C-alpha cells in the first residue's frame, strides 16, 4: 500500500503573536503537494490563533496533554481542551517530555489512550539517547517505548497514530541520522509492529523521522522506503519548512 507522506512542525516553546502571524502568512502563501498531510504543533496559548488562521488543508496539534478531561490539575491541558480550540492532533512522548520533564513510558501510554478517546490523533515520539545508541541498545529502547502503548491501545487505534522516530542525540544538535540509519530503525520499528501488533498495522502505520531535519538534508531521507515523513523542530519556525513539506515530490 501507499502511505500518505506526513510532515509535522513542532514549534516547542517558541514564538510570539507577531512571529506566529508572520509564519502562518508565509505558510498560507506557499505551495504544497496534494500528496502530503501537514500538521503544525504550536504552544497552547497560540493554538486558537493558528487553528483560525492557518490554511485549511493543514491541521493543528497540541504539543502535550494530560490524562484527565478536567479537574484540579493546575497548569495542565486536557485533550478535550485541545479539541475545543481547533486541534486535531497531539504530540506525545517527545524526548523533552521523557528526559527533561521525566515522563515515563506508562504515563505516555496513558496520555495516548486519553487523547484517542477524546478524538485526537496522536504523534507518538520514540527514540534513544546517545549513550544508548553507543551501547547498541537503540532498538531495545524504542521497542520498550512502543510496548507501553501497544499494551494500552487496540489494533484499530493505530489508524490514528503516527510514530515519530527521533534519536535524542540528533534533536537540536545539528547532528542528523544518515538516511541509512533512519531507514534501519524505521524498518526495525515496522518489523516490531508486525510481530507485536499485526501485519496490517505494520504496513499501514506511518513512521516519520525527526532530529535536525532541514530543507537541505530532507530529500534523500524522504526517499527511503520506510520513512513516511518528518517531525520538524527548529526548521518549522522558518520558511524552509515548505521545502520539507514538499520533500517527497
């Protein structure tokens, strides 16, 4: 089967009203292949603005959510709130949530379940630290992160999940996995999904790459058979994001 190419932007904790308005205007004026799905992850305080003003063939994502719909959870944002302000997606399990904030695999899986129940689609991030790659445990780490979600969701739920493989050592460092390194891990993830879930889920689930992706290095990686798109950090705050959106042309 042909999996629709998927490109997401993750603005992280960046932006201002002026920056957001300018970026949206540039993205709205740009060209996009009809064969790619595009999602912009924005800080919660700008989600309504982005959802209201962004071109309608692109979608909007929250960058995180909590596991409850409402209640006494100061500072948290529920999946239902994300939906209410126009988000269709949410990014979960990002390495900055796992390794900086300290969120566990099981807590990430709980968030995935709640987001799906609320009707959001999920970008599930997985990836290894530099010391884990050097120790040869990349796939064991990624499989462990996947396992928590595999145990928590149904086979049907995978239709609403995109996996983002993001080696932590390549995020914001300027280092990037080579196309062959990305393909190797993506193929292993697909193989693991086949074993742990089903052949159908393995074939249909989109597995994207993230980690210092930019307009110059994206095209070769986009041609790899198991790379179904990108989750883009810093470059999604620049006009060159449009080059990445069209990397598979």
